[in-house]
């Protein structure tokens, strides 16, 4: 009974955190790109624009939901549902932290622990192309169809180097379980260098990490690989004929896929929830120091406001940051929160990288996109996999 109750609580927590992250990831993206381009970004709805995601949701829910007469209605409606369902399902196998004790019950910080978790994620990634392809075909629109075809070719092409990049660390760790892969990256070389896959001998996987991230940009249709919805050519690509929440569903799926792919990169290459340096060197104090410093900065600017409303909003943020700093300083909570902090920090950094690239790089031409995948990325991935396999075989003997 405790197991089922705990599972329901975990499902509720993961769903709440994931949906909140999906809503505020677009706020962060708009803010970061605005700063890159010397703009303000969302600032009208709520303090610092923090209620902008809520305003967007209300707008999309109340917007007229049109279904064009010329579409294939069944597949037209099924496409966004399929895209969102697959994107949200993949988060269920992601481990966020180690095993913990909750009211006397041992449980993992994970919805389900599969010994073939990597294969499940690859399978879901392979199926996700159907949502976009169906949207383009069912819309019965030339621009949408071109966007769907581009997406299909792009995602199928870049899945190959992505899968090969994933296979390299699997050879090091000799497991398909995401939890075992993270556990294999525990410990430190020379007492301070993390045994993450990007540093791990006999074949550091820094090149596999780079190949993986390039493939991840293409798999999630992000700039510079957002050819399926290139506005200057295809109006809006595969979702041209969609409106209201069906339109929003595709963006939910895109951001959910971003979170999943960044979490997977963290697990495979960056040590998961393990800190970058040992507890003996002070890694356990980092969250309290960061949140304490954030509280001090927010309080200082609240007492010396640049805008009138900062006098009220920034002290509230200061109290919240100070509360988090105290929570991380409590030993009982620290054992639970610290792994989550490091996992979220690494995943958040990779998400910031996605946003940063979008604000700085132009998109490829479609012929450049496909040539890059087949003439460069795929051969390099094959060579890297063979080199990793050879060194692992020699090292094991």
C-alpha cells in the first residue's frame, strides 16, 4: 500500500514540476534572448513578467479552436496528442537522484527503474517523428506537408549519429540502465576530478558528448536545425493549420523533448546527480552559498530599487532564496535536495545552451543540414564508436 501511495505522490510531483518547468522555460527563453539582443523581454504581466506563461495559457485556451474543412480530421487531431504523449512519457524513466528513505520506505527518485531505460528512450524518440509527420500530412496543406517531410527526414537522419553517440558511454559502463550508468560515474580521479563519462578512462567521451548535443539540437528541431518550421519559407511548417491548444501542444512537446534530451545528456555524460567535486572539498555547501548570495543581491536591489515595483517584489524573492539556503543547510533535507540540485543545475545549464544557440546562430539551408548529417556527423560517430570499443576491449584485457 505504501508503495502505491508513494508512486502516486511521485507521479504528482514529477507532473507538477514538469508542467511548471514547461511553462516557465519559454519565459526564460524569451528573457535570455531579449538580453542577448539588448531588449527587455516579458515585463508587463506580473513582476518581471513572471505571470506571462499564465497569460499565454489563458490566451491559448480561450482562442477560437478552428478545424479547417480540408483536413483529415482523425489524424489532424491525433497528431498533437501523439506528440505530447510521447514527449511526456519519456520523462518516466529518467532518474533524478539516488535511493532515499521516505517515512521508512526506500524509494528511488524516479518514476520507474527499467534495466533497458536507454532503449526505451530511443524507442520513444523514434516514434515521436510520427506526431510531426502526421500533422503535416493530415493538414492537407503544401507548406505543412513540406514541413512534415523535412522533419521526418531530419529526425531520422540525426537519430543515427545520436544513437551512436549514446552507444559509446554504454560501452564504458556496460549497462542499459540509466541508474547504473549514473552509479558507474561516482567517485573521483586524484581525489578531485569527477569520474564523469566525459573524463572517464580509457576513452573520455567528450567527443561523444559533442556529437550527442549536435544530434539533440536536430532531434528537437531547434535552431540551427529548425528547418521543419522555417518561417521565411514555410509560414509555420507542419503546424501551419493548427490553432488554440492544439498549436500549443506542439510547443509543449518541443520543450518537453528539450528537457528530456538535456536530462539524458546529464545522465550519460555529466555524472547525473553526482557533484563535480567531493563533499570533502565543500560541494555540499554550494547550494546554500548560491541561494544565500542570491538572497543578499535581491535584498540589496530591493532596498535600492531601479524601478518602483522592485521595492516590493525583490524582498519577496530575497525571502524565498533565504528559505532555500536554510533548507539546504538542514542535514535531513540536504541529503534529498543536494542530488536534485546538482541534477537540475547540469540539466539547466544544457537548456541554457539550447537557448543561447538559438539567440546567436542562423539556421542551415536544408541541403547543408542533410549533408552535415550524412557526410560528416555519421562517419565521425562511427569512427568514435569503433575507437571507444577498441580501447575498452584492450583496457578490459
